[in-house]
C-alpha cells in the first residue's frame, strides 16, 4: 500500500503527489545456476581466475517461498574464507568447462604481467610521493 502527500516542486512551484510508503513483495524464489568461465580478474593469488558467465542452466529448478528459502539457507551460510577456491580446483573447473591448458596459461601469464605493472606503478608512485615530501620539506626550510 502507499499513501500520497503534497510536496512543492521548487522548480515549478506546483504541488506534486508523492508516495511516502512503499512496499515490495516476492512470491517465490527460483535458483539459477550460472556457468563458470575463465576470468580476467588479477586479484587471484595464483592460478586462473574464474567468473560467472551470463549464461545459465535453463533446466527448471525447484521453487519455494521466501520463508522456506531463508529457513533452508540459515544452516548453509558460508564464511568469507569458505568462498575462496584453491588454485587447483579453479584450474580443474576451467579445464572441465572446455578451456585448453594453453588458454589457461595465457590468462595466468597476462595476469602476472598486469600484477608486475601494478607493483611497479605503486613503487614508482611511492617513490614519487617520498620525493615530493622531501622537496616540500626543503622548500619550507629554505623559505
């Protein structure tokens, strides 16, 4: 349900009806399982990154109410650490998804290069910041 109230639009000085009480409802939960694909995120510590595809398994899944879903899920909550997937498992997943070892290695090599460039940039930035700090300090002393 919603109720309306008058608000004055400052641009036009006219009254506008606004809804002040909004409700959203859900009828059921349907779980989709998305396919895993070879990713490009350089934040992995080692091995190939994985990501979710836009495609999903179109096999109809069971549906349940929100309350049933939450009741079922409350015992299945995982910790942050449990979401981390070891390198060997990620490698198996992408190989099982149809990627070749050469494709996986190409992505891993590209990520390693990206990480080296990032580290180099950070080191140069840190050195630049230090030089700026020393320069500013010298300017203050001699001014």
